[in-house]
């Protein structure tokens, strides 16, 4: 079984809809991250969490919110989806002692029409 | 910033060693070298990292020059499943949540 799982893997939604992307990990890591990837733009950090009570905005948090329900679960919500949020979304985790050794989920391909 | 320079692409024969170079001439003394790869449409995958000593794990070996200005990732016996974009990273943004910043990377094509 994969260490970092994401659901759904693919989603098509309409402008204005609220959508939640979920991430679960079994690595026992404290730190979790949400990135988005767009062609030609690389990875951009949306939100990160160093533990259940510590959630921080990344470089592109506008239009997104997150919830760290437990050490193993970190959800990303798009409150009112817009077409330019169409992207590939990745969740990642890392251990406190090796923060740059990050383990990524398989990704969620989101299309907003 | 400790920027990295990698060749944009390279081919490798299946079963042979793949040697992926990376230049990072402005690396500072406390910056590690990390390697990741991304197979098409999959999540990035951590491979290995090192500071100044050579490192080896089940996936690859990392050779860092003595002056730390360059490094080489070695995939000892490349397989078709190693076809991916490989990223060398030395710039990690501690002020921004341990954000990983991938550069252009090297697109590696393993051929039968």
C-alpha cells in the first residue's frame, strides 16, 4: 500500500463549486504539504502544516483552505472553484528531522470548467 | 540562491549506468544536495541527498566533488521505469515552509 494517498485522483467540477481534496499518510510524519503543479511553472506551495495545531500559508494560498484533522490527514479545500485552479495537486509529507526529504502522493488532477 | 545547472536531456541504454551531472557552484557550506525525480504525471519521488560525502541507497549513488561545486547522480543499472525528469536541488527555502523548488531538471530517456 502507498505511504501517501490522495483522493480523488481525478475530478472535474464547475466554476463556483466547493471541492475538497484529501490526503492521508502512513509514514508517521509530522509535516504535511499541499503543492500545485502547472505546466512550465513547477511546484508551488499552497499550505503546509508542521503538526496538527500548526498550519501556515504557502506562496499561493488565496482561494484555498486546509484542515489538519489528525497527524495522518491533511485536506485541501477550494471554497469556490475557478478555472485557473485547474492543475495537478500533490500532497507531501516529511519528518521533523529531514524536512526536505519529502514523500509525495500520486496527485489529484483537478479540472474546473 | 544556490542555483543548479543540469543538462536538459540525456538518453541511456537499459541495463547500463546512467550518470546525471549537476553543477551548483554557488552552494553554501551548510546546504545539502537533494535529488528527486518525477515520472510523467506522477508525484515527485525523493531519491537521495548528501552534504559532502558520497552517499548510496537502494535507488542510486550520489557523488559530490570535494569542492562541492558539482555532483553526479548514478543509477547503476537503468531500467525503462527510470525514464523520468530528474531534479537536482540545493536551494531550499527555510523561510517558506521547507518548500522544494525544482529547476528545469534533466529529462532522462532509458532506451531498450
